[in-house]
C-alpha cells in the first residue's frame, strides 16, 4: 500500500499527522523568535532580527526578533513577514503573521514578567493566538487551522522547486 493510498483511506490519521507537524513548526518559530533558541544566523549566534511589514506584505523591513506583531511602527501597524526567494529572483513575502489582540497582550506581559512557566505559555499562545494571512491580509486565520496550512505550505518557484526562506 502506498503512502497516498494510506492517506486517502485514513483521513483522520492524515489530519492528525498534519496538525502535529504544524504544531511543531509553530513551537519552533516562536521559540526561535522569542526565546532565543533554535534557528541561528551564519556564524552561530541566535537570530536577532526578523522581517515585518507595515503594508500587509507589499514591502518589508527587518527589526528586532523580540517584537510581538502587530505593533506600532512609524505610525502604522506592523505584522510579521516570512520572506522567501526563488533562485536569483528578488525576495518576496510569502505570508504574514500576527497575534490576536488578546494573545498579543498576554505575550507582552509574559515578555516583561517572565514567570517560571513563560516558555510553556509562549507555546500555548503560539497555538491559540497566532494568525496568518496571504500578503494583503484580507483573511486572517488561526495558525492551528487547516486553512493556515495551505497559506504556509509554500508556493513553488517557476522551476518547480520550493522557495528558500530569507533571513534578515
């Protein structure tokens, strides 16, 4: 039996595996940005910068990775931006991220107070409060939803390969 046949015969198992993969990716992203671990820039130091956008992904800028999107930047609301590149083409925003208003407030409180369980709380907030959208931000969805998987799955480049994430 091929993997595809197994996936078609057991859609519940397939959905569970996909949800688990999404959860692991969310925890990794949040830990990388807010706890200083995981991803490193060349040279072996934790990532200190992340990409953000004030026009829902039309353009982007780099700033401290410790910021909690959305936040005020030059009088406009900034959201997180995942920037990718296809080969030698110009980088582009693949999708944008933000916390829901309640999760954003909780995240700011956790960052300032750092209670004993703050890493677990950050993980919880990433599951429950992070939202993603296509550039343009017309429809924000919970990062834990199946619709988010489609947004974050990655578009293919003209050569059929997946784009490579760009680091600030």
